[in-house]
């Protein structure tokens, strides 16, 4: 595992996170990780990579998600990374690395509606709170024995979880396609880590002796939609067209092109695509979420609110969608909208205290409640690591609030 030398940002997306949780949960259960302890982090980076720290924090790169060929292969990657922690290969540095990753990365929302919130470009630009230290280094170069043990333990973990370990063969074959030309020029005796071919042969040998029951392929359609979503949001238009040409009438194809059209300013084309998706899948909350984004870009705030409300009704408690709806309500600013936005932000923060949510909350409080507005902005700057702004806004909050106000006390905590 190697972290990029330039730092990266974390992506927050309800649809993607929920699917990854469903895929990883059987592995967590097999590894005896208590419910609620596992946390998924999506790293905006095109590397074909993932890693686990402390056995409970899973970092998955968008490059892996966009390129990997199946949900089962993805589960094999995570099983291998979990096995490194089970095998004790990361014990000495796991806590340090986890703290550094969280310190150097800012969570950003995937939805375009959130990324342009209030015209504040920093909210969606992947601005880092700081970089350096562990996050600048290639931390782990596992030896042949460690990789073999992790593959073996990973296969066992897949079996214990009731998953098909042939996912290991699939992902190692894909890695061989990616690295084969370069590895063919390497003398395996001159490196301390195993080449992909060696790992693939070892895994095939191990799996052929196992009694593998036929397992039903799960989440294929959901996985294709998540891949299309990531490509639509993160790749350039030419790449989207290559992967999802207009002849592709699948839901995934429509999804990727609708997102790309929205990003490129073709809102009519984007809306038409999403209307088709909703007609086909009237109970998919994330298509309504995208419609909310599109209507927001149009400036159709009533329609955007309606779409987000439908999305929330179908998705349940979804902090990112709650924040999106709160943002649009602050833009629309009809009677009652401000208070509803504040309540949505409060609920969102209970589930996931993201920087953007505090920013929207500060905007919602605004001039009507300058003390709480300043406190919310202090929390926002605290999460993105701008200490001078934290102190500035926390001091303003304490000047404006009563000493027994909860936000006054929270502002004091920030100052201290």
C-alpha cells in the first residue's frame, strides 16, 4: 500500500457508502468486528488501491471502485487488507496512519449541488487541512511471506463469510493485466515483495483444494450504478462517453451520462436521463437525489426540494441528502424554510458531523441568530483545520450568545 505523495480528499456519498457497507459487512462479521465499528472512507484517487487501518477503518480508492470487475472481486481486496491487520502486519503503525489520514483529508460531497454550495468553492474542491508526515510516504512494502499470509487469511475470511474466494483470482488476474508489462521486466529475486503472478499462482493452488459451494452473485446491478456514478462525477466527458456511449441504454449508462451532462451544463439532457431512470425505478432514492441536484442547478428550488424530500422518504436517515435539502431550503427562503434547514442540519450532524453541514447551518442561522451562526462556522473551520478562523468565529459566538447556551459552551471547547 502506498499513499499518494500529493495528498487526496475523501468523498462522501450515501449511495456508494451504503453499498460498500453491505459488501464489507459479511467480512466484518467473520472477523468478529462489532456492529457499528467498521467505517468506510472513499478516497478520491485513481490508484487501484484499498487498505485497512486498525481493522475497523477501510479506505477504498475511487480508482479501484471504477475499475474492478465485480462486487466479489472487491470483497476479495478488502478480505486481503483485513487479513494484514489480523496477521499483525500493520500493528505498529496502524493507529498512527489512521490518525494521519483523518488529519490530512477533508470530506467533500459527491453531489454537484453540494459542491457549489453558496458559491463557496472550497466546499467541494477537496481542500486539505494539511499534508505531510505519514500521508506523504509509502508506508508499507509487505514481504513475500506477509503477502502470502494475507492472501491465505483473506481466502479463509471469504469462506467464513460465505463468500466465493474466486474473487481473489478475479482481482489478481485484473492486477496482472494492469502490471504485467512492468512486472515482466523485474527480477523477482531482486525485490522483497511478491509479484502478482506469484500471488495468483499461490491463490489458485489454495482455492482448488477448497470445497466451494455455488454462491449467488449479489449486488451486481447496484455495483454497476455506483461505478457509473463515480465515473460520471469524477472523470472527464470523453472518458464517460468511451465507457458509456449513447448506444448504452442500461440504467448505468443513463446514470453516468446524466451526471456528466449536468456537470457539463447540459441540464435538459441530464433531466431527461434522470426522468427515464425514475420511470424505470420509481423507488430508487438516489435518482431523486440526482434530480434534486439538477433542479438546483436550474434554479428550480421548489422542484429541487420536492425531489430531495422524495429521496429522503425512500432513503431514510441520510445525512448527505439532509444537508442537500437544507442547502436548497436556505436558497429558496420561504417562510419556515430556515427553521427546517436548521433541523435537517442538526439531524445530519448527529449521524455524520461533516464540514459542509456546519457551513449550511451557519448560513441558515445567518443574521437572525449571529451567535449560533458564528458557532457553526467555527465548527466548520475546525473540521477543515483552519485554527485561526476557528478562534475568530468562536470568539464572535461567545460575544453574541448567553453563557448558558449550549453553543456558547461548545464555542469555549473549540477555543480551549
